[in-house]
C-alpha cells in the first residue's frame, strides 16, 4: 500500500490512512483514537464517497467520552454528506473562523432546505460564484431568504431587525461580517475544502494560500488570516475621526481645545464632561432639538481644520452606542 503524500495537514494524513485501511478489508474494524471535528467530518464524507462497508469508529483519548460510529452516522445523514465538508468549513473549522450564533445544527437545517455549496472547494470554480453561493447559504442561516449577493445588505437587514425590536444596541458579534470581510473567510474555506477533497490523493491542489484569505508572515514563518483586501477601509474616514473630549473644568468645552467642539461634533455621555448641562459645546444635541440640530460641516476644509486642533486629552473613540446616538446606520461599514 502506497501512502506517500505531500499533504502537510495531520487531519488529512489521519483520514488518508484510516480510509485506506477500511477499504483494504471490508470486514475490518478500524478504530481511530481522535476527537477532532474536522477528522470526523472527513471520515463521514469519505465513508460515503468511497462506498465503504467496514466498521469505522472514533474513540476520544479522554476517558468517559462516547465512541462515535462513523458508519451509522453516514447512513443516517447520507442526504447531506456530499456537501458536509463545505458547510462544516464555512461555519467554522480549524482554519476558518466561525460566525457568531451559527452552529452545525443550523447549517445542516439550511442544507436540508436545498441551499447548496457545491462550488466551494472545487479548484476550478469561479470564486465569485463560490462567494455568491456562500452568501446565500449564510444569509439563510440567519433567516434572510431574499436573493442577494451582498453580505452587507444582509447585515443591514439584520441590524434593522435587531434595532427595531429593542432600543439597546445589539452586540457587534451578533451581526454578520460585511461583504469584504466575508469574502476573505469564504476564500479560506474554499482553500481548506479543496485540500480536504484531495485527501486521498498524494498531493494537495495547486491553490496559493496567499490568494485565498491568507497573508505570509515572514517574521514568524507562518500564515496569518487576512481581514480584508489591501486598500479597503475598515470604516469611512469621517467615522474613524470620531473622538471624545477630556475636558474637566467647571465650564467645560468652551473653546476649540475641546476635541469634540473643535471637530464640530457634539459631546456625549462618553466624554469626560459627560455631555450634560455643564457642557458648553454648542454642537450638542438635546432631546428637544434633535430634529433641528445643526449639521456639522463635513467639507474637506472643515476636516482639515478639525485635525489641526491640539488637545492632548483627545482619545480616538469608536463605540456602537455613539453611532446609534447619531442615528448612523452602523451596518453599512462595520466589518467584523
């Protein structure tokens, strides 16, 4: 038996050897001491695709845990097994980040409804089509079934649903990533699944990791996940310039040394002054004048003036409650 392989991933090597042993003798009883979820998904997928008949089980190295029957699991869930590796990777595996609140049970339920990921992991597949499939699948996991190729639009719908039901701002982690961030996660999943699909071959596919959501870290000699493509801003420039002041005097925020006033922004509860009645910032928004508040000048000239303000107490401030206070649609730019 030739088990020579240029694969570097331990999960793939374990799968390769276990499946070869199971194929060699249909009456054999193969038990693998391992409790890794990625290995389990690989076993189930290849047990079906290779049409195995032998006994294959996974035994945890930790005493007291149950022994998993791969054969029984495969027979019970054979309808979703062909795309099991794809949905497992997209919803979180060793090399791909999971999405908050979306587990394997939810992903399996969506797969049973007909949402497919048959392009994910195919080396020759168009990455745009792969991403569109993944977007539709993940949107369905969050209950968004309308057709869209933009994860940001799904993100906005979820934001509207959450803020419409409660006055409290939802946790950022409960929202989907935006289109730009999600695409990188899809690329990593695509790269991982392509390697899994080649587990029984001697060589991995010729897909460059740096073109699929990874960056080369030459200092540490490793790969690091890429959040977004180079040149894509994490937020609009005017949002990144939001500040809170550190004014502490009894008649605070009377001059341009106040970071908020100097940038023609209102003070808030997050400023040292508290943004209350003692604050003299003329740009403050009161409850009675919310609809008539002056709109700060956001011209380039005004921004240039604002950035010239010298206040050593200024601190860059980025908080979801501040954005909600201003009524800004955070979902249009937050990238998780």
